[in-house]
């Protein structure tokens, strides 16, 4: 009996170790391989009509003997041109499905590196993300079904449209230390961080991409912060001195350099009253890298800003809308991926102050590839302004740092009434509260002025800017290390103190405090010098990051089976022993 008990116990432990002890890569994006637009999505304008994002299998192209990526791409283009139901198309990027971080290799010969990597025995599988415009919805469904049945594509999904949400150290210290008109600066310990940097010196000028509605690069408080692509390193966008407008991309290029604010005709112009999203990108850029002002300052006055314009204007029935198509986002990410040096990404942080409740498998895959290539690029995104626990994307993706919005009050950082929340949110930042005669955060607007604006759109660049500030001191941090630094050094003490945000820190029996606004309020000083952080660590784990069997009893997992065997083993032993006794008695007869 004792011998069989030991066997059952060891078998149970093996099952649990198998489930919890492996060192796994985070899973690739998953979802239905063929996702078609619904009638409601088309009626509400949530998708670009008859436009799909298609992941073509590289191995399934009609160029089996091709020796270069260019030959394969040309073969794919030829196939699409000869497909009767395809109206238009453009290639966006080539991504590695097996190892996303290897997607942006400089090598263009297919035989340049081994097909099977030593010790892994898993071949690289590549896909070519392509935007395909069909004649109509019925044609799209027929052709995508045909390609999928022939194993030419990995997946396809609608092209969704998203909505926007939303000096020197001495000069900064002199202008903003004790300045009651900018409470958010004190709340994130910005001046304390600048004083610390004044003793350490600046090690780098990090490059931060602003994916938004365009930026007034001639604004007096931004012109010194704008990255100039004078050497033309990135060949994928025409005339991209300040960045790339990916809303007008063609099949040959990702876009052009017309990154002036949406709704204006050029840089230096003020926004027309009717253009709702015109100010958005310039305001966000000012929160990240604004400088040379005594009224406001960006969180990283050492950073350079790369402008990526993804918001366009559409007029229907005399009314303007400002959609952000998934294809524009993907083209923007592809443009960002083109900036690299020595096998390392030049763009280290991306701010995305926009979102939609519908997620995109293509966008998720590209974000993962950027985060794991070299030191990686960290994408920071607004959690959204609908006062809901429902995930908004891209903030809801596991490889994105999701930011909630709290009022800019050091002692009482109440959740903004509109901010989204939930266990999927990683960190909080000020994006609301007193701002002169109105509410919000003061920052730049097109034409040279400054205005107060509120929302998670303002909280997100607070975190992106502080991420850049950390990289100005430690440029070799990986994207994952940078993300962990921001989360672990954020300040939860005020955010979750008694009487503050009680509804957003439920005490669940057996689990304790469950933070729904993130780990705490971002803190510039402790992010730069973690040794100064004395606050308790509260890490908001995404619920789907906890696998069954690793401290949680769940169904359908090996770990769950391990616990089941462990708990039921006494019953098994009793039944087994009884059967042995019964058989023995029968033999004695």
C-alpha cells in the first residue's frame, strides 16, 4: 500500500511541476483564424468597408525557389494583382510567427541563417501582413475562405477603425518647484527627479514615438524636441523629415511626411473650431517632451519625438469623424521598426493615446515583435475613458503598459470619473484635476499656444515621458526591464489609502487587496533611483497571466489535474486496496 501511495503522490507532483515549473515564452496572439466583419460593425462604421488584414504564409507563396524576401514579396504582389476579387492591396510587414523578436533581421537572404535553431528544433515561420481591399463583403468572404482552405494564410481579420480618447535642470527647478498651478508635476516627483539627474548627468536622448493625430513641429515648446530624420535612415516613407503620415500609405510606401495636425493645412497653424482631434497629438507630444516654457514642461526634456500620424479625417453627411484604421497603426509600427542601429531599435518608447474595445491579432503580434526585438520597444497606452472594466486595445494587450487616469492631487489622487479600470491596468498617472480655470493637464496645442486637456490620453504620455526619463539614465534597459521598473517603483500608498478609491481596491477573501487602477501612481524619482522607493509593492497581475494549477485551481489544465490527483489520491488508494482484498478473497476460495 505504501509503495502505491508513493507512486500516486509522485505522479501528482510531476503533473503540477509540468504545469508550473516550465520556463515558457509568453504565448503568441491567438483568436479565430478567420474573423469577418459583422453587419453591426459595418453599419456603425467600426470597420473599413471590405478591407481586411491578411497574414499570408511565406511558405505558401508561388515562388518556391525564391532566394530572397524581395522575390517572395513580388510573387505575393503578383498573386494579388491577378486575383479578380481583390480591388487593391499593400504589403505592411514581414513578421516571424515563431520568434517575433527576430522579425526585423537585417538579413534578406533566405539561406542566411539555419532553418532550425540549435536546441529548439522549431523552424522559423514567417508571415507577410498585407492590407487587402475587396470589391464587396461577399467577395472578401469567398476569397478568404479559399485562401484559408488552401493554407495560403495564417489568419485574416477586419481592418478596424479606432477612435482617439483621448531646459536645463536649473530652469526647470526654478520654474516648477513649489508651483501650485501644475500639481501633476509634484504628484509624480518630477522636480525631485530632475534634481537627482542634475547630479548624475544625462547619458542618452531617448527616441519616443507619438502615434496620434500629427504634431505641430514648429511649436516653440516642441521644435527642439522633434527628431529630424535628416539622414533618411528609414526608406519606407516619402519625405519623412519629422516622421510619417501612414493614413495615406500606398502599396509601395508606408506613407509620407505630412505629419502636421489633422484638420490643418500645415505646421504652425491653429486648429479650426470644428476639428475635434486636431490638438490631440500636439498636446500629447508636449506632455512627453515639451521644453522652454515657464507654464508647463514635458516629463522628458531630454527625449526626442518621432511623429507618426495615424488619425485621418472623414466627412459624411456634413459631419467629420476621425478614424484610426488598424492598417494605419500597423503601417506606423512598421515605420517605427525601420529605425535601428547595430541590431538594436532606436525608438525605445511608443505612446498610443487611442483605443477600441475590439482587438486586432495583427496589431498584437506586431507589438510583441517590437517589444522582443533587441532591447525592445515599450508601448504605453491609454486605458480609455468609458468608466468600465472592459479591456480597451491596444492597452489591453499583455505586452502593453496600460495607464489609468487619476486626479492630479498628491494626497488624494481619486480616480477620474471617466477612466477605465480593471486587473488588466498596470499603472496610474495624473490626467485630470485642477488646471487653471478648467481641468486636466496643461500642454502645447497647434499654433504656439497651451491648453488644459483631460483624460487617459494625457495620463499615458505622463508614463511614456517618465519611461524616456529613465532611459536617459539607463539606455541599455530592455523594454521588459523598463516596464517592470515603472510598475514596481510606482506609489500605491496614496492611491489605495483608506478613503481614497476604496471601490477600486476590493478586498477579496483569499486574495487580499486587488488593485484595479494599476500598481500605483507613476513616480519619476523612484523610477530613476529605485533605492529611494520605500512604498509597498502592489503588482496588478493580468488575470489571464495566472495559469491554472499555479496557486489557482482551474479546469482544463495539467496543473488542475495534478491537484485533483493529490486531493483524490486517498480515495484511489482505498478503492485500490479494497479491490486487492476482494481479489485475494476470491483466490482463497
